[in-house]
C-alpha cells in the first residue's frame, strides 16, 4: 500500500494527465449515451410514421424492407447500449461510426419511401449538426460529404411512392405537412440533444478547471515544502548553539543556586527539544518517501498516542478526546498525516483556548475525525473557500495555510474535509479518510 501511494504522489504530472484523460472519456461516453437515447426516439418515430402512413393515410409502403431496416437499427442500438453501459472510453472514430449507422438507416428508409421527395430527408441536417458538436473537424466534414452524397443518390435512385394528386391545397398537402412535422422534430431533438451535450461539455470543463486548480495548489505546496526544508536546515545550527548555551548555564553557580532560574532553564530546554523535534520531522518528511518514514501501528494506538502527545505539548485548558472505534485495525501512518491532525487541533486551540474536542469514529469504510471548538466559528466567506491558501480570520500576513495543507493531504489519500459552524457556537472540522488508504494489507505484513 505504501509503495502504491508513493508511486502516485511522487508523479503528480502523470496523475493529472490520467485524470484529465478520464474527464474527457466521461464526457465522450455521456455523448455516446445521448446518441443511443436519440436513436430510440428515432425508432419510435419511424414506427409511428410507418403506421400512420400505411394504416391511416393508406399509402402503400414496402413494409418488409422498411421493417428489416428498423430491426437492424434496434439490434445495433441494443448492442451499443450493452457495450457502452460498461463505462469504456469512447473515441472520435467510434462516435463517427455511430453517426454513420444513423445516416445509413435514414438513407435506407428514405430509399423505400420516396427518396429526396420525402420531406423527412431534411433529417440529414440533424446528423450534420450533431457531428459538428460531437466530432473532430475532419470527421464532421466527412459526415457532410456522405450525407450530401446520400441525398444526391436518393434523387437519382429511389422507390417512388404512389401519392394522391395534390393541386394547390396548401397546408393540407401531405408534403407540406411532412415538412412541418420534420421541422418540429429537427428543432425539438436539436434543443434536447444540444442542451444535454452542452451540459456534458460544461461539466467536463468544470472538472478540468478544478484539476488545474489542484495542480496550482500542488505546486504551491511543493514551494512551501522547499522553503520549510531550507528553513529547517538553517535552524539546525542556532538550535544546537542554544542547546550548548543552556547546558553551560545549567552548570553555572549563578543558576544552580537559584531554583527559579533553574526551573526556567529546564522549561527552555523542553521547548528547545520540541523545536528540534519539529525541525527533524520536517527534514525527515522532505528527505524520505512515504512508506520509508511511516510507522506501523494500530488505529487506536496511533490516535491515543497522538492525542496524548498533543495534550502534553499544548496549553489547552480543556481538551476532550473520544475514541469511538470499536474495532482496532493495523494501519500505517507517517509524519504528514500526524502533522495534518495537529494543524486542525492547533487552529482550534487558537480560536478556542478554553475548550476543544477530538472525536474519532468509523463510518462505513472511512475513518472520521471531528474537531470541535467553542470559538467564534467560521465567517460565511471562509466556509465557501475552505482549503484555499491564505484564507484566515486571524488578520495576519501569511496565515491561513493550516486548512489548505489539511485539505490537500486528505485529498492525496482519497479523503475529504468539511468545515461548518456548530449550532451551539464554535467551529467544526470533519476529516474523512478511506481506511483502504491507511490500513495495512495482510499480504504486506507477510512480505515484511
């Protein structure tokens, strides 16, 4: 599991490229679904038209041939529905072939029902417009050429219909009525199809925009990581110097004989050791891959130790920790995940020094961590931009990175972060992490 996570997170460009390709595949598959649905409307329309012309208008039609074309179209659509129901990616060539089938079935039906003199020949325009929306430019022009050739061929070779004579009867002419019906069909189907296809394209564009935003955030995190790593290296020398000075002071008579000063030196050494641990953690996280810097534990043990460590190192007046996990599972945690939880608790402590809580529970296949405080809560504008860098209510430059890092770490693990205000006052941050991303597989233990 750790090796897999490392492979994904160490190559963000490949990950973004695969996600972008997935967005395009989803949009193209939805467009194919629209074509399949449109083809069912075409089947219903053809059945209704054939029945109306042959039964009500009593115009003789070559029914065996026309019904055979209709049966082939139904069989093709059933096969298409079963194939694309599996969620496979759809290429431009496959969309082109699907439209060619529609053009072929329309041409065959027109051939047996009057050819170019049939007012429903204008349905070719529907195929051309759909190809302009769905296909690449060169295949769209192929559809234009093919439909033009089909219409020209129908004007030369087609089976004529035996129609009653019409002499200037206007709207009551069957040809005029057929043109009106064809126009209404074209207009209605184009509105429905183009609207749905446009929705698919807008959703795809929104997902790509979100992907670009995530890429920018990942670059921002990389820059912050480099700065943090550089700062940690620079801080190593002055911290070591301070440690030596405090050690010398502890052995000086002026401090040894003064219990108050000795107590303050002890507190300074404690805080200095904490600073060293933080610097070491930064260097460890930046210099080692996930899996190498991770520690195997159980989910209850890790959370209990984390809560105890945070309680001992922070001046919280009242910190309530509840571990509601009924089942203990072997998991792997690294310093990044630990720091993520610390960031949430630190933010809650700044907003509410008097009281905060951490609740751990399991919901379905996810570990859910909920941090609550009794502070002023989030401003409405903050709730709309949770996870955006430099969004902070503290009014200080450079603040607001805590939740930004939390959101991105959770996203890397396939989880989510939700922030809200509590009805009784204060804020609540809820982190959901899939257990599959942190749980140790049995085969990993055996391999180790």
